[in-house]
C-alpha cells in the first residue's frame, strides 16, 4: 500500500524512447574477392558481437554516434568521420527517425576483416527500427545496413551484412542472396589477428586494377575460387574436415596470386598448419586483418572428435601466442553461432 498522501503515478515511460540492436561478426571460409565478381562465398557468423543503443535526440540537435568501452580507441580518426557519414546514410532510409544519439559497444575487433562495420550497421539498424516501434522488418534493416556499408566499402558484396543478420553458416551470392547451410555438426575454428588493419575498399580496388592488367590470370583465379567454394559446401554437408581444410589451403594460395595476402598472414597460416590445423587462410579482404584456421568439423555427439578438435585448437592458439599474435576460439554450429 502507498503511504498516506502519496498516490501511484499513472505515468508510464514514453514508448520507444530507446531502441536496442545486436549483430555478430563473420568469417569467410571460402570465396573472398571472387564474390564481388558474382561467384559464391561461404561465410559463418561469429559469436563475438556488437551491441547498439539508439535514443531520440532533441529536434535541433545533430545525430551522433559514440563507441563505448573497449571500442573507444579501436577506430582511427578517419573511421570516426566515416561512422558519422554512415549513420547519416542509415538514418536517411525511410521512415527516418529524426535526430538520434547512438552508441556501440562489444568485443568484436575492428579493422581485422571480421565484419566489424557490417555488425555495427546491422546493430544500429535494428536499434533504429526498435526506436520506431514494432518488430524490425528484415528488408529494411538490410537496406539501412547496406547504406551504412557503402560508406566504408564503396561497392560491398553484401556477404558481411548477411552474416551479421543471420549468423550460422551461409552460402551467399550477390544475385541470389543467402542459403543457410545446415548439417548435424559444428566447426571448431581459431581466429588469429595479424595486428595490421586492412582496408576492404583498397583491397577490392587492388584486385580490380590487377584484373584490368591481367584479365586472363585473374579470371582463372576467380573461377578457381568459385569452384572450390562449391566443393567446400559439399565438404561441410558431408562433415569432411580434412577435405574442407585442404580447400581452405587452396583458397589461400589463390588469394596470394591476387595480391591480397601479406607475410604476416602467411606466417600465421604456416604456424597454424604446423600446429595441426586442417587448413588455414586469410579471412576478409586481406592486406592485414585476420586468418582463420580449422581445428575440426565435428559431427554431433562425437566426443572423441570434439576433444581432438579442441586439442588442435589449443595448439594453434599456442603457436600464435608464441609468435606474439593474439587469437581466439570460435565454435560455430552449422545453422547458428555459439559461444565457446
């Protein structure tokens, strides 16, 4: 009972005063760069994610965006400028929410080819839709996130946004979009960070310039990547980790011919293979960033295979630590991303 003289307030918090959104990062198992030219890519969603909050700002105030926590020092000055332009592009998609104040936080490394910008765009888009009320329409979330991504990457393929929105394991083409890839098992993956930031825009432009000079050779590499993506999809469905790892190694060789690998990437790949990885390659656009190494492809319920994959993963991460490189473990169920 309320104390005498005090009545319960009939006021309720203003609806949709704040919106929240979340989206995960991504790894590319096969298909980088070739996906820009119409071939398929295989992507998996990462458990590591970004979270966004969006509040209404005063009508006369400009929209603003801030990085919080560990992300605060993760972006360069140029990135902060791009974030402002990206937020404006996202908010311009109708219905426009008016001025907002947005924040992003999480544990996904920036500039490492792990889909940071797409995860941020999807998280903010979902938060904006939450602010507007109702369930976020996926098509509008995608339009907002792609408007955001174009600020960073010019002509993005859309695979990063698809992985951030859907998670799990995806077969993606620009023409047909996503096809979820499901099998009764899980990937045990190690992600190693070179410590050098890569630029998707610059690496895509580098491949385009090389293609103008050496159309036949680059065309052959792109076609080869396209073929191995379909083979990798079959290996995933069959839960054939040895086959998938060999295809990842082959994909890395083809990416080296496109000029997007670096000595640091190749050193991390070599160390991972020496530690027992079934395969290793760069993930993302290259020029720095990260590598992904396959610890195992484990059928559900196969405890011995799971232990072997985790043992290999421990050796891979240890080999990277010995080099002074950071890394982390990711377990991805074929159908959804899980924490480790």
